[in-house]
């Protein structure tokens, strides 16, 4: 029996911090990049093979799921991902969610999200990529706080400052946030909740920028201040970062009539800033084929204008 499934990644987080009660939280920003998992069970095998072999967390997850069931205890798991590792794109979380779904599909287990979370909780702090749309998520406890809704597509023109970050090690760091900071995080979460409900991208960008500023006390980005200036120069919505990663970028509204020009200007600025640039598209989770086609054409036009820079087209993918 074979099961195939997917999970999207994120470009960092729109907001991440600590609330007055001490609860850690983040708000996801899903992007059009995925991890794809294929699991083939083997009733005659008593061992598990994972490809690539270094995906030890996925191996552990499959072993836990199989140990709890009456079915086979062996098989082959193959993971294929377009998400860079250690950069703050929820690559590990996407691998694990895609893996759980693939094993579930292969064996017909009918795992509810709460059951999947119970497994993930035993492995590592986890992003909220188990849930479609924008969600507020307690990544330390691995549980959903609230579904915020969906947003129309945006582009993120981003850079990678280099290096990798170990998510488990990062989450062990003490948070340098004062009581006043925690109250501000609570207000920011309230603002962002309202902004998503109203599809107010300007407010979303403002909250993301403020969250990035606050995170400078925990994991500073060396190009952050210049990225703020670049965002203002091109007329972007705000700056979004991977709070526990190495990436940051400018948010742009894909419905902006000057979107293509802004993408080109932001891309050139990012190359000057960090000598690398990648453009991502956020996922809207709204089913409008005509709009999806227009988004894809706009992406192709911008790609041509950039002279071939890597730009991901918009597409919504559901688990199979």
C-alpha cells in the first residue's frame, strides 16, 4: 500500500512572541513551497528505510505511528522538498506533517489533527502547517490557538543572511521580553486577527514589521534596518522575517497595479543588500481558478522582467 501527501512551508512568521501568561505563539505565513512524502508499506519488512537518510525526525514519526497500529512495521518513506532547511521556512514541520498524512493515506488510519499533534509534540516544537490558512499556533505545546482566516496572495521578495538555525536549540533560549513587551505582543495578535478578518494587507505588514523589530532583541538580523529602508523605497507592505531562521523579506500586494515594478525594484535592492534574492508567493487557500491563472501570468511577467530570478507561482495544494 502506498500513500502520498504534501504539506506547505512558511516564510517565517507574521508574528511570533510571548503573551502575558507566558505562552509562546506564532502566526503562520504559508507559501507556495511544499514537502512531498511518499510512504510504501511492506508487510514482509521489519525495518524502515527513509530517503534522504538524514531525515531522522520523519523516521521517528513513522516508527511511532506504525508502533501504535496493527499493520506493518516496515516500509519505505521518500521525502522531496522545495523548502530550504534551517532557514525558518518550517521545512522540518512540513516534512513531518506530509509524512504523517502519507502514512495515514497508505494505511487508512484516519488520524485526526489532534492525534498527529500528539506525535509531533514528542519530537520537536512545530509550526502550524497542519492547518490551512493563517493560524495562531503554540509551537512549544504543539497546539492550535486560533484560526485567523485567509489573505489574498502576496509576494515576499526575500534574502538569506546565511547559516542555519537549529529550531530545537533556538526554542531553548530564554526570551528577553519584558512584561511590557508581552502586553504589546498581545495587542499585536489582536490587531493581526482583525487585519486578517478584514483582508487588510497594510495592517498585516505593519504588524509583521513590528514583530520583526521586537525579535531583534532575540535573534538580530544584520540586514534588518536596510530591509526596512528598501521596503519604504519600493512601497512595500512591510518586512517579514523568519524569527528563528536566517531569512527576511519585503511583503508586496499582488493586486497592486505596480506590483511587477515593485518586485523588480525590491529584487535589485535585495541583490545589492545580500547578493541573493528569491521571490515567494503566499498561499490564499481561496478557490478562484481565474484569479489563480491571472496570478500565474503576473508571476511569469515579473520573472521575465527580472531576467530569470526564481519566482514561485501561486497554487493551492491540498493533501491527497
